[in-house]
C-alpha cells in the first residue's frame, strides 16, 4: 500500500520519480498535468477550456482538476494506492483531496517534497524534450549533440508549449505563490518528508523510496535530546519539587521547626540594630583615631572607606 503525494516545483522530477516508484510498487502514477494534457489532445470540452490556461503557465480551475482526479482515483488500479503527481497545487485543492480521500477511506501515508535549486529547475525545464509516442522524457543537455528523435522508437521529440522560456518564469512564480504554502500545511499534519532532488537519478530514487517507506513515528515515542541548559533547569525544578513529595508529617514537623527558627531569628534581629549600632560607633571612633595618627595605616585598615573614596573620585571625573 502506498498512498503518497509528490510535491515540488515544475522540473523537480516528480513525473520521473513517480514513474519509477510506480514500476516498483505497482501503484498508478496519477498526474493532473497528464490528465489535462490527455483531455487537450482528445479535444474534449474540458480540454479546450484548459488549453489556453496551461499554455500561459497558470493553474486550471480547481473544479476541473478535482473532477479528473476523483474519476481517476475511482478506477480499480488505484484501490491499493496511488502516487499523486502535481495535485494538489494549492490549499483549496489539498482540502478537497483530504475530503475525497476520507470519503473513499484512503488516507495519505506521506507527502514527499522534491527539493531542487531554482537554476537547476530552469535548466531542466528549458531543456526538456518528450517522446510523444512512449512518453520518455529527455533533456537536451544530457543527449548526444544533434539528437532529435526518441532513442527507443525513433519518434521525433517535442517540447511542451509551457516549457518555452517565456512561460517557465510564470510557472515557477505560480508555484512559489500557490503551491509552496502546502509545505507548511503538510508539515503541520506530520506528513511531509523532504528529499534532496539533485544528483544521479538512481540516488534520488533511492532517497524517495526510503522516504516513502519510512514509518511515521508517533509523537508519544519522540524523545527530544535536552540541551545542557534545559537539563540543568529540569534538575533544579525536580529538586525544588521534592519536598512536596515527602510525607505530610515530615513536612509538618519541618515547618514547625522552621517557624521556631524564624522566631528566634527575628528576636535576634530585633536586638541586632542596637548591638550593631554600638559596635559601629566603636569602630568609627577607632578608625578616626588611627587615621589621625597614620593615614596610610588607616587606609589599609578601612578598605570600605577607600572604595567609597575611589567611587566618589570616579563620579567626579565623569
Ligand atoms: P504539470 O505537468 O504538472 O507541470 O502541469 C502542467 C500544467 O497543467 C500546469 O502548468 C497547469 O496549467 C496544469 N495543472 C496541472 N496540475 C494542476 C493542478 N493540480 N491544478 C491546476 N492546474 C494544474
């Protein structure tokens, strides 16, 4: 069972990777772009409506695309899973898909995001050529110079109208504005898995497969490693919480002891000012006598005074 959505900018390799997964896991690739191109090629009413929008690099209306997807997912070969490629492309489509999948009892397993840099996307899209007969996708940058026909069946390759340079920019900005918000949407739902989409085809496929088959970890089993600061905070919180866990009698006797202690302390305190006052007067007298006799000695003996003098000097300087 594999029910996944492939997310990624135009040219990120969704179609190519979908075909590889499809071959391996026996679930169909459901590409909204292919379904639309098929409708255009057959010249249906829907295809006629969609063509100009597609050629301009804009998104076809949600209703049209959702109708095609609903019909496709209802076919027998999608009963055991599917790889959605190019759908959903905005938040409304994601919500409609969610409702549809709930209705047919086929919730999503994962959303795989193919991550590819912009300059790579431009190069891939502008160089893409397709065989109209077998659907094989080529790129002029990796084909031997001068090749214009399919290596498999010799049919002349063609360039999709929306792969023309003047349309590519529009498609990428539509992706940024309308489709990118799906990354945060599926991330919040815990379904998103990001896959590095550059490098050898085989390597990307392996990463895709690993991401598609990775079992999601339930939140209750996720252990977060604490930073030393967090751990310290926690241990001091535990220490301060410990007395509360002790027996009530212990706490009661402790609090009685504490009360008694604080009483004697406060009694001592109430006597203290007088005692302190006397002692202070005595020491002040002594130090003034010493100062008169030997100022240096006095300075050594009264560091507090020295510090106070320094502070006053510093203030004056300022
Ligand atoms: P694709 O083959 O996925 O790059 O799609 C080619 C074109 O078909 C897009 O530029 C859109 O015009 C249209 N299209 C494909 N999928 C959708 C979709 N889910 N919603 C709206 N338009 C779409």
